[in-house]
């Protein structure tokens, strides 16, 4: 399953849209997510941002052996995009160290 976390843009064909980080996390917990594309600003920061999903994945990889799906960021928020992409690089580095 391919997950698209987004509040406004049109969902690409073949993707399952979710609006909030908790929805994305629940699907990630199933182990059936093969790819996730994240927006940062979702319209209500009290409900979370795409970065919260990156942090959840990072914690699960570091502490629980979680195998993450392919991850990308489609946010237009430049500073948040950079922060999220740095988190994804950290996750990918942890995964590389696992196999070394």
C-alpha cells in the first residue's frame, strides 16, 4: 500500500490518502505500507505534521527493528521539507548500519 499524507493536493492514482499523522502511523503499524509520501503542513499543527510521522518511523527503526517503507516528502514548506528529508536520511543511515 502506498500512503499519501496530504490535506489539499489531489491524491495520485494508486495511492491511499490520509489526512493526519495518526492515520499514517496506524497504517504503518500494519506492515503493509510499501511507500509513503509526506506533506508537512496539514492545516492543524495540534493534530500533527508530516514531521511527526518521520519521528515515529525513526523511533521505531532505532528501538524496535521496524523496517520502514520507501519515504519521500512532497511538502512545499522549504524549511520543513529540509528537516523531514534530514530525518529520512538518518533513518536510511540506521538501516544501512543494520546490514553492515
